[in-house]
C-alpha cells in the first residue's frame, strides 16, 4: 500500500510514540496532572513541558494554550464560544467562507439556527482576499473564521492581511491552522489573529489531541462549552490526557526542527507527481500559485473518483476530506469553486508526507494514468462543464 493521504492523518513519529509510552504504565508518569501528590506533580510537569514546546513552536505565551481533543473541538470552542460571548457586546453578525472545514461550516450553521446572521464568502479559486473580507464586515461583526490552508485544495490564505482587516474593524479573527501548523512558520506574536486551532495527528502526533490558542492581549473572551473541574482556564474542563499532550508537544518540537527539510522534500515530490500525470482532461483544483505543495487536488473529465479509487487498491488516497467522505456526496469545496457535480465526483486528493518517496510518487502516478485509460476504454468520456 502506498500511503498518499497525509492530509487526513499522519503516522505517529517513533520519537513521539516513545515519549507517550513513558506516560502510560505503572512504571511511568501515569498520574492525574491535577493531583497534588508526587505522581500527579510529575504528570503535571510533563504537561507543562509540552505546553512550553507548543508555545515555542508558535512564539506564543504558554498561558494562551488550551488543550483540546483536536482541531474540530478547537474550532467549535472558538466559534460558538466567541459568538455567544459577544452577541450582546459586539453583535450577532459573523463571517466565514463556503470552503471551510465541516467543523467550521456546521458550527456556523448551528449559530444561524440560534439567530446569528452569517455571511458566507465565495472564494475565487479557493482564496478569500482582504478586499473581499473588508467588504463583508459590518460594525456588528463579532467574528470571522477562515482556514490558513484548505484541507482539500491546499490553497493558502494571506492570514496576516486578513487579520489586519479584522483588527481594524474591531472584529475577532479565528484561524483553523490544522493543515498549516508544523508545515509553515507561524509567529503568533506577529499576527493579529485572536484564536488559532491546531491538531496533533496532522504533524505526526497522536489522534485525539489538539489545542486552541487564545490571545491574552488584546483579550479574546469565550463562553465555555463545557463545565466542571476548571482545567485549562475553565475553558476545557476534565482530566488532562498526559500521554496525548506529551505526544502533541513532542510532535510540535520535531516539526519545527524538520520544517525546512520536510518542505523541500515534499515540494519536490509534488512537482514530480504533477509532471507525471500525463492525462487529457485533467484539471488541477484551486489556486496553483497560492497553495501548500503537500496537497494536490485534481479532477479528471469522464472518470468518477470512486470508480478510480476502486481500481487503485494499492493506493491510499482520498476523494475529498476524510471528515466528509462518508457522506458520499460531491465535495462542497469543489462545488463552491464552480465545479460541476460530475467533476467534483471525478476528483482525487493526493497528499504527501515526510515518509513519501520518489519511487512511490512515480508508481502512484503511473497507476493513476493506467487506470484512467482503462476506465475510459470501458466508458468513453463525454463533455463536462467545468
């Protein structure tokens, strides 16, 4: 099996797994971090070391980090928490886009049911510009939420420019950085971003752990979604999962050390893969000048994505994001770009990682070209609308 679905999840790095294992068994650091005895204090020390590792990777204040179960919980905590806190203080107008992750889209839809007014931006080629955002803001806009790197397209937003637009309007800005953290430099102190979501399993850490970074100055306030215990500044109560948190901290530190080498390696793989896809009727999805190279999303005229996947049993790739693929519907992200249902269904998302090799990329591209040819011989393509 050639694994080319790193945007969905990454394997846990051996160094990370080793650090986590030290916090699981009776001969390790297994205590409850909230306990005051020696084992509890030892566990708490490991948690705070991980918090420091994460803060260093982001250039953030350790007190700004709230551990969560992953980016989905972080997104919900930020969006629902800010909207409800500022509903009477700032207003009930919110802004997001049509190509966000389902964790963001569904949170905003829930707020619409609660009576909030949501403006859904229509990105051009997957990109929301600063001018487009500025035109959507109002005096009562309490929150804007946009992702840094799109999880299906790899399209990269100019977060610094968008953040300045929000700050000038007195509007809080939340960014889902699940796909960018550990792959791109993020300087929290230099950005006018108020809330940032990250996830461990996108950076060779464990599943089930992430964080929400909440700015202290100027302060971003949230209404908690859960109550009891008071952990994580009262925003995310419950016993802290020491091993998961240790894994996130270790993975963040490792990602910072390897960022330049990983970026160079993956950029070369991405360019090689696209060159090898000698297929007529192939359309690359999303802005190709503003994207992270680890994700390549393309549609093929006359070929259904699910049929193509069925003919590629040796490849682990995706037809969309892992979080929405179970619905078996055309990608909402691609439809928001103006692709027809047929082309949206004819798409594949390939994502490369630290362990991907040149030989794997060449074999995968050859398999795809061969299978497309076979499918077209069975059913000649008809014209499709872009």
